[in-house]
């Protein structure tokens, strides 16, 4: 038997993680120098957090270090269980590399145990949906290696696309790989961004106005989604619930999914994309990351 583990970037509601026995390792964030962790999603006041960001609060983040991974993983191995860790994209954070360091340190102490790590090439529900798939396949009786191999394939077909209100947050953190694509655009131009084949954030389209951006998110979904009626689609928003509800309506228009999981962005990932961000995550046909 193996244990599914992830980090708080997966953006899974606390109740859902607890119900499926998912161990969640927390990132940390700082608001005007005061340290917090993003573990308790139910107690996170997203409206106040993003209002503070809009008002100029100084928000910084801290990645999970190898020691924290070791502290979380060692008890699982001690109890005779293997580990499947599903982590945030290495293209936007060094946290995944820290997980690799931790695994290498632990393996000699537990040679009979398996530790498998999945770089999801995504964040928020682009990571969380893969965690939920791992749990589903585990319950179905698949082995650790079978689940691992399926996730390693699916991560390339899980579409991560989003729009932001202000690019300054991505620019500040150095997480937009082609910022020059947007420079010089007029007021009210809204970019569409995605996670590319390397899990890095790139802009790939420019729309005039928020309404057009939402419509285009839905259009890309219609173009690339596969097996919509059999999958859970993810929507994450940074204090724009009305836009999230509108996007859900648009998704149900032509290719209604089996279910839609809508969450508020957790504070660490949310602080890097900024208030007003709206993101869409779904299983797609090959080539979605190269759109």
C-alpha cells in the first residue's frame, strides 16, 4: 500500500484531502513580514488577502525545504508504506527539487520502500486534479508504479490556462517566461497564459476586455477537451467568484463536464498570479500545452 502526498499548491479543499487520506505539506507565505502557512484552506480569508494585495501589502513566499519533506515522509516510510508525491511544477518553483533531495536522502534508510515523485508541470488544480486522479486509481487497485506511470503521461495532457488582471505579480516573481509578448499592449488588453511543456508560464494570446478573455477560455476548452462527460474540470479564482461562476456556465454550454471543482486560489500560488486571476484546468487531447 502506498501513501499519496502533495503540497498546498495543489489547492485542494481541506475536507477533500482529509476524506481521501492525502498528506499535504505546506508552503509558507508572509504578509508584511508576518509568517503564515497555507495548510488550512477552510480558514483562509481569500477576500481579505487579495484586498490587502490590491492595497499594496508586501506578500512574499517561502518554498518547502528538504528538511520539511523529510519530516513529512519519514513517518510514512517507518510505517511500512511507499510514497507517491505529486508536486508543484519545477518550472515555477524550486520546491520540487527539494523534494528530490529529500527522497535521495531517505532512500538509503528505507531500501525496501519505494518513493515516486511526480513533477506535475502545473500548480493549483493543475496539480490538484492529478492528486485526485492518483487517489482514484489507488482506490481502483492500481499499483504504485502503474499510478505513477499514468500520472507521468496525463501531466502532459492536463491543460492549465488562465487570465490575470495585472501582470505585475508574475513579473515581480519572474514567473512569466515571455513578458515581452505583452509589453506595450493597450489598456484593457487581457492576456491568456498557460503552463507550457516544461511547466513554465507563458502568454499565448491577447484579448480586449475581461469578457472576451472568459469566452476564449471556454473556446479553448471546447477545442481541446476530451471525454468531458467523464472528468472533473477545475476552476480557480483569486477573489473573482462571479467570473468563476460565469466560466462554469460557459463550460456547460457545449461540452458539459461530469463535475466542476471550483476553488479560491490558495495564498502562495495566488500571490504570484495576483488578485483577479481566473484559471481553468482540464484533461485535453495531445498538443494542448503547445496551443
